[in-house]
C-alpha cells in the first residue's frame, strides 16, 4: 500500500514513515506543502496522511484543490487542530477521516487500512482468493490455512493483486505501488516477485496478460 505523507514536523514525520514502513506500508514523505500537493499528481497513491499547518500553504487548501481536480484518494487529516468546528470543516472539505495529535501509530495504520478497504468496496479486513487468505493488519497470508513465508514486497504484491481481483494491473502501475521514489528498483523487479509468488502459490495463481501486466487467476 503506497501512502503519501505530508508533515512538516521532522520528528513526527520520521516516526510515521519508519513505523508505517515496518507495518508493510510504502511511504513517500514531504515536509513542504506545495511539494506534497504536487506529488499526488505524480504517483498512484492508495491513501494520504495530511497535516494542516504546513509551510507555504494550508492543508485544507491542498485538500480543496485535490477534490476540485477530482482526485478521490482517501485522505486522513492528522493535525493538532482539535476543536470540533475544525474537525467538521476538514470532513466537509473532503477529508475521509480526521485524527488529532498526539496519536498512536497503530491507530494511524488501522485508519489507513479502513480507508483503503472502503475505497475498494471491501467490508472485511481479511482478503480471500480461492484457498489463499491475507490479513493486511497482521501481515499474515495463508495457503490452505498454513502461513506463507513471504518477503515484504511479495506480501505487498499479493495484497495489491487481491485488492484488485478481476482487474489487470499494468506492470508499471505495480512497480509504482510497490516502490517509493527513494527505492532503487531493478528493471525486472516485478517479474522476480511474480516468479517467487508463483512458486509458493502455484503457477496459475497469477495470470500474465502479455503486453499489459498481471491479474489473479481463477479462484
């Protein structure tokens, strides 16, 4: 799950980026509001964590522009503005959730998972496809009830495919979802992860659509 984080407090931002990274999120962090605003137009983010008090531009102004330009990525406002009228304004401006500082990292992660789940029309946190289940919160995937040993990018790829069952995902989109701008990506990284997943889940579990990308096979 690729997340855009816009937070000017370096201590908080570093903690969120590192903590969410350990929980399986792929985080791009910006401290400047204008840079963060433009970043949403450059990568396929699953969700946004947005502070409001930012240098150069207010977070609510960023949110207004995104919604005016029909960007509907789920946005979690994370701010010290805790007055009721401020929370209401944030939600009315287009935020999907609102969390006040101080906060617990596990709650940020849980709220992001819920936002992404709702954006995909999924009521349950656990994903299922055939005899494979995946729980994003616990970072556990099973095959016939037996836990799978997956590397972080393999787990992320499996989650991405299972959240988009029935869709063909272009290879470039998969790469952008799995890696942030800070990552050093080899040209065949996606193919390698697909190969490893097929060895663990069966050759038919992931279908190659030649010239386009990949999708889940029949359940």
